[in-house]
C-alpha cells in the first residue's frame, strides 16, 4: 500500500472515520433529545386535544430523494381549570389532519403553553436509523478496502 493508491485509500478511510463520528454524534444527540422528551412526557398530564388545522412544510429531500409535502397539526386543549391552550405538533403527517379530530398531547403543568403530541414515531425512527447507519458504515469500510485504486 504505497504510492498514490495507498495515500488515496488512507484519505478515504479518514473521510469514512469522520462520517462515522458525525453520524454517531447526531444519533446520540437525537437519542438524548428523545429520552429527555419521553421523561418529561411521563410526568406531565395527558389530555385529548382538538386539531384546529395544520402548518405545511417540506421534507429536506436528502439522499437524492425528492422533496415531499408534510403537515404539522395545530391543536388546542383545555387544562382542568378550563383554560384554553394552543400548540403545534413536532410530529408530521403525509396528509393534512382533519380539523376537529382528536390527538393525545401532554402538557407541562407549570407552563401549559409547553405541550407535546404523544407518539412513538421518534423512537421507531431512531430504532430503524441506528442499525441502518451501522450496516452502512460497515459496507462503506468494506467498499473502501476493495475499491481498485491505481
């Protein structure tokens, strides 16, 4: 492994290592954020909220995929004293949610303006992404080792 091919292979391994470190950092950050939200939600009261509409957005279209339209439900709920609060979900859907439909949310009793939609989607997504990136990293490592360089 000397010469131009060896140097190029070393550069590819360095780029691979940087990619793995960045992906691991991003996944650890996402896992911590999800766990923090789950811990908060476990201690907050749950209520049924009424969907009032939605805010439209777009996916990033990363990885060569085409961008697609997503909808983030807006909702309102009342606390036990009857005070009305509004919120916007962080969980998107492919179709616009029907106004008047019900979703389950949790809210911070100390500040009911802070509320989150109850969903297992973030945990499911992370559960799929972690093994995907592990397999992808191993496949890239193998590909670098067999790629003909000079």
